[in-house]
């Protein structure tokens, strides 16, 4: 029976061209980490539910109304794609309040 464990490793799935910016030692270290901890790497983001965070503000706090950040046209499609994915995964939810509330 052939050993298929090598074919299932993450390092075997990485194209060499994607690592060309690293020297040989850095490539070896990265590929080793990918294979040692494959359960923490995925094609989609994960959700950590270990803790929750709150931002507590005083009663006097009033958020400042600011202009939206300008985004280059070339990035808008990617931003929309990522926001849609995060909404679909339930990692973010639409706000029910305006900035001034």
C-alpha cells in the first residue's frame, strides 16, 4: 500500500511561485509549520468563541460623524466579496444603529 500522507500535507499543495519571495531556509520553515499544524490553516476564516469583548463607553460619549474612507475602484469588488463572505459566515452582522446613535 502506497504512503499517501505526503500527498495530503499542506506543503505539497503550495505552488513554489507563491514562496519565491522567501529564501530557501524560510521556505523550509514555513512548509514545516504548515505540515506540523495543518488543523489551524484553512481556505476560509475561522471563528473564535473563547471570549467575548465589550467596548464600554460613558453616557456622555458621542461618536463623531466622519466621512467614509475612500476606497480605490480596483479594491471595491474585493472588499464587497470579503464583507459578503463574513456576513454569510455569521462573523459580522449589519448594524441596526446609525453612527450618531
